[in-house]
C-alpha cells in the first residue's frame, strides 16, 4: 500500500476521471505509530468534525483508545478519501490537558468542583435571573461542532422552555450568509446542489471559496476532474493566489469589498449577450426585470474599474459562465465575511436563475458552510432560526412548533428574529443580558475586535458558563466551566454542506468526568424543572437516539425532512442526503429539480430582507412579490466598503484559514503533524509591496488597524497588491505572553488576527466582516534568515524561486496509507 | 404653478433627513449596525439633494448641490460620548427615541416625494416625475429600515 506524506501532499494521489464518470475510490488510512491493522479491535463509524465537507470515516479503537482513522469507501462524499485534518486531528482527543472535572470560580480563581456543585451554580443563577428579569436576561451561544441531537435539545430548552430569544451559534461567523442567501433566492434554506455536480460540470466557478484548504477532499475531486479527460474550466474569485486560483482558467483578484460590483458586471455581460434561459425565467422566477434594470448600469468596464481587475478577464469569465452547459458555483468566506455579504452571494444564485441551471447533474449552487455541523445549527434552531426552517413571522409555523413541543404559542418568542450573536454581545455590553452559556466555541479569539470582546466577557455583572473540552481563552474568563465529551466519545448525527447526514458512533469513553454535551443540557433542563403545558417534562428524551426521533417529527413535512431516516438506516453504507421521507426513502441528491421551490408565502422560511438595509419584508409585501412560490431574482446596488484604505492605513486587511488548522486550533494545535505544518501566525504581502517598503521574507512586522494589531513574520507571497492577509487561528492558550496591552496602536498588540478586525456585520445575514479593514504595516525587526512559519503547500506559497523557502513536509510521522482501487492512479 | 415650492421643501427635508441619520449614527456608535447602515443611507439623501438642486435650476431655483455639512469636531464628541455611554442601559431607550424620530422625519420626506410626483403628473413634467420615481423608493426603504430597527430593538430595551 503506497505511503504518502499527507502534510506535504494534502490532496494525495490523483485518481483521474472524466465527465459523467464515477469518482474512483481511494481509501486513506492513518494509524498511530506501531499500530497495525490487525491490532485494531473495533472500527466505529463516523465522519470528520474539523471542516464542513463531511468526509465519512471509521475510527480505529484499540485498548479503549482511538488509534487511527480510515476513510469509508462506500460513502458518496469522499469515496474513502480523508484530508490532513481528518488523518491527524483525532490525536487531540487524547491530549493530557483535556478538561476532566468541572471548574467553578472561587475568589477570582477557577477551582475543581463536582458536577452537582457546578450545575447547581449554573441552574441557580439562571433561576435567579428568570425571577428577577425574565428570559431576556439569558443567552445561549453555541458552536458548529456539536451534534444535531444537541442543537435540537438546546433549541427546545432555550426557545420552548426558558423562552429566550437569545440563541445563536458561532456559525453566525461562518455560515449565516449561506443561509440568508438561500432564503432570499429560494424562500428557504437548503443547499440546491450536490458534491456529485463536480462529476458533471463543464464550468466550475469558485466565489471567495478557497476550496483546496477549507474542503480538501472536495478539491481532490475537482483535481481528479482536471487530471482526467474533458476537464472543466475553473473560475476563481479571490484576492490571494490560492491553489484553486493557480489551477484556474480565469482568476479574478478583485479589490476587497467589491463583490457586488463584480457580480453585477458578470450578470450584465450574461444578460446583455442573451445567455439567459427565457423559458425558465418566465416559468420559475420573479424579479428578473428589476435585476435586468439594476445591472444595466454596471457594464463590464464599470465593474472592472470598481473592482480593479482587467476588463478582458472579467468578460472572459462572463463568457465561460454564460456559455457553460453545466455550471457549478460555490461560495464561501470571501463573500460571506466581506462587505455586502448576502447581496453578493444572492447574485451567484441569480446567475443560476438567469441561466436556468439548477437541479440537474452538474448544474448546482453550493453555498458552502464553514464548520462541520453548521448545517445542523441552522436546521435545529440553535443559530437564530426556528427549528425545521420555520418562519418566525408566520404564526401558523410557530403554532405548529408549539403543538410539537406541547407548549403555549406565546411561550416561543417570535416577536422578532432570534437575536444574532453580534447583537447578543451588544446586549451583554449594555448589561441587559446577564447570563451567557457558551458551548463548544471560543469567542475570545474568534470574534472581531478582541479587546472589546474580552472586556465584555470579563464583566463582573455577567455570569459566564463555558462548556468545552479544553480550557480555552473564553473558558478562562468563565464563572463555571463544564468539561464536555467530544467526537468519538459520544453518539449523534451531523450533516455536511451538501445535506448528507452521517451517524457518528461513540468509539471510546470520555476522559475523567467529562460528559456528552447532550447529557449536560438535559441535566440543566431537569434542574430548571422545565415543563410542557400539561406539566410533563419539556424534554421527552434522555439519549441521542430519542432526540433524533424527536427531531424527525419536528422536521416532518419541512424542507429539511429527516422523517425517513433512522440510526439503523445510517449504520453501514453511505450517508444520506435530506430530504428523506416516505416518498424519498434514499434521500434527495438535488433540490429544485423541477423548478419547484419552498417559497410559497405559507411555506417559506423567510419573507426576505432589503439587501442594503436588512429590513425584513412584511408578509403582505412578500405575498404581492411572490404569490406563486417561484424563485426570487433579487437585485442589489453596490455600496462602497465602510473602511477603505487611506493614507494612514493604506492596506486592506483580510483574515482567513489555513489548510492545517481549524478555528482557534484547540484541536489541530494538539495534533503534532498539523501544528508543525503551521506553527505560528504569519502575515502575507505581495512581492511588489514588500519590495516597495523594503521588507523581506521572515521580517517581523506589525500589522495594525484602528482597533489593535498583530506581530507576525512576513511571507512574501501571491496576494493582490495593497492587501495583507492574516490567518485567524492563533490565540493565547499556548502563548499567554503573546498579548501586550501596552504595545501597539492603543488597544494592544497580540497574536490573534481579531485584535485588528472591525466590528461591522452584514445587515441581512448579520455575519461579521473579516475581509475589509484598513491597516498599516511597519517593521519591528529584520528576519534572521529564517522564512515565515507559513505553509508552502497552500495559498501561502512563497513568491520567490522554488526552493528558496524549504517546502512544508511532515516526514515519516505524517505518512498515511492510500489504496486506490483497480485501475490505480498517478501521482 | 408651485412646483418650485415643493422642490425647495424637498431639498430642505432631504438635508434634514441626512442630518438626522448622521446624528443617529454618531449617538449610537456602539450600536454598530445602526452606525454603519445609517451612514450608508445618508448617501441616498445626498444623491437626492444633488438631483433636486440640478432640476431646481429648471424652475428658477438656486439650491445648494452640496449636502449640508456636519462639523467633524461635534461629530467626534458625540461618537466619544456614545462610547462612554455604551456600557449603560439607557442608550437602549435613547436608541428607540432616536429611531422613532428618524421614522417620522423619513416619513415626512416620503410624503413630500408623493406631493412632487402628484404635481409633476398634473403639470406633465416627465423629468420631474422620473426623478420622483427614482428617489421615492429609496426614501421608503429608509422609512422601513427605521421601522424594522425599532421593532427589533424595542423588546429588549423595554422588558429588561
């Protein structure tokens, strides 16, 4: 079996295939040093939890410990392949610094306590505040890494039991715009496309989606198409020279914050050239005339001027998109976390509406997710939506939910949309939210403008509960810390970005006294004595499968219908795509196949919003706009970004991810192969900017904005002139000395990119903006001949001649096995 | 013909609305969505002021095409004050009061555009009617925004 260093070669061995062929199987495997296949006692079925691709895998168990992973050949998502984070990330489960006992704050310090003491403090404070102020005092901030069963239970406890409107997830930071864009165009959340569209597409357009790093196995699929006969043309919109940009037929590196202008320019060309499907527009779409008028004043020259891209290249992209037979588009953070996020992402949907390209093989939109289980926070009502994609401003939907939960309709707050995360932090800041229950996430590093976030979380008047697996930067500020079990230590399901539901079985016991998140939530509900309207316990289940059965009923008849699924059905074989019901027992590959949408006024999840102001449309307005449940082509005007570069802060700062890390590195930094591949923060700048300013690879720079700054070594790389990039993963738990409040602009100098980011969000999706801030860059000290600690295999590839910077590799410790079925493949 | 009167009044009221939006953003700098969106929406007022000054010439008016400016010193003082007040509960109520005021002023501008459109139709002034058709929808969006922000902000401010 070939062994491949999957740090050096993140996408592994090529298995080329042609349009319409089946993607070949390649099974990837990585076992702990010294463990052989025959030593493995048991394989527990699961899927990856360190990105949103949903790669199906089996967890190898020996002697009560996880000893490795193996891709599942039968699964539709990955056909046996695994990415580097899947292969090595599981090692974090066994870290010696896992939280194993609850902690409570005593005299300013966190000390160990038993579960009863810790939970009584949490429930006790919650009850006090409910008596004193009511549900408006309590808020829940969850994650994109728990399981469906946990989100649904949390949503029920918070919305149906406590009755607070303040429930959101950190998925607000990664996937809120995907949901918002789908609601605007199709009336309801729900991914139209399928990963299998890669097998059929002749043009693939990637909008702000660095797929090679965020979904490595999906990129391997695209690479295999590119290496096979009749490869698709690739269009890439990104300010950085990502691996996708290097492989692209057309790369558009537009000025940060100008995505709407770019999309309007593309749509202008497509419409002006008549590359539109008049029949589809007539039968299935409303709003096209307004779109046509809107983009009429944004011809290619004007768009190219605003975006600062060559007009010829913009036209070439429009021609490829406009003449594609099978067009697949994907969108991610370059749009979602940038200025006018929803407005821009909706225009990608509009491209597919005007071209009539939805619901057929190769014709799909993938509004991607950032985090592994982000999809489930959206479905289950743990992220600022109601469960089952129900419409908070449709009384019939709320009544139905109240019936399923057996609670009074008024008990479920629906006077306005559930409070989004950024607003919750504002309410905590002004003191009207006084209890915050954080599960599985780390806002003290992941949120924008960290000095503000830290000062909000550290307030004496806030009671902060943190449920996590490590003592994160956020946990250190908590009043009570609850040690949780994680992936591999509990059972549940989760759903990836193309609606594929996977079961994840418990493989080993959690360490010490750590407990599954579901058990902790159930304990909390019991202590609050939450009841339904007949006086019976509100939460009717006591284990994951019971929660899943409850969810099936809640989702029945809604777009995200799970009623045809069961744990039994998900065991063995492949994951299944929802909707899965009696009529579709094997799930549904593509939505909207017949141009039918879940957008009728009585069905839709949302009536839509003004794409500039974010003001919701009233039911009456929506009924007038879209009485027959068609798709909505929604136009938007370009508005200049809020913080453009100026004389004092001449650079545009953008932040993002690297292939080897996830979120705030709580797990990936504890996997040695991943940590060594990207051990420390760096800053990227173009060769032209570096030369102009006299900086060289490895120089220590200060990147500062009006909020704060970061010190980082310089990688001279492939990035648009005038733009600097910082990876956002690096915080303080492994380098507590890295923040100095005395240094830097006026709010301190640190290691986390979010010291510098701005507090601003898209008014439609409420997703914070991490891609448009004005920054200045100065030299702290010259390099010592060492390159920046940035990977060379990814978007951070150095600009200089090959070999000038040693290539990233993992050595023998990172060798994984790959077995390619039958015909084999070429590296 | 009193078209000039209507144009003149609209020019004044659009300037006033811009002023109200800017004041709102400065006073609520710590309410970030209010701050940023209010500033985005000022653009529409300024566009309208310019357009009205241009078309006003046809009716013998000499209106200032430059939108009425704001003193930047006063602006900064108000923003700083907003930051200091950001940790107190009162700004929640203050925000409601300011949004309510915005809603009323924007509604007034909207009515003025209706008057202008009616007059332009009666006088068969195509260019003036087109101007109203172009600008009035933006004013309505400003009104709806004020209303939506009020609705979203009211509950927490009033029950906590």
